[in-house]
C-alpha cells in the first residue's frame, strides 16, 4: 500500500511525549500500549492521554481520576 508524504514524514520524526505534572502522559497517536500482563491495547486518536497515577477506571487511558487525588 503506498504511503503519502504526510504519512512518511510522520513516521520519520520522533513522537512527542509530554509529562503533565500531577496529570497524565500525553503521547502523539496512534499508539499501541503493552500492559504488564502482556495484553496490548490500541488507540488511533491524534493525542492519547496515558494514566500515570493508576487510579483510572479506564486504565491505561486517563479518565481524569488524578484530579480527585488529595495530597
């Protein structure tokens, strides 16, 4: 299957990962995440928010549960 120029350019540049203080890890998508039990989950979204606090009900995806955390 031929790829267009935008797809080719996207594959050559590194993915941007942003660690949000007290929040999720934002990754340019699409992504495939391998969990500690060996399962793989996929998201084709433009930006994916990964849970860093492990409180999410939709782990590994962030559901903003970190906002309810009390220091």
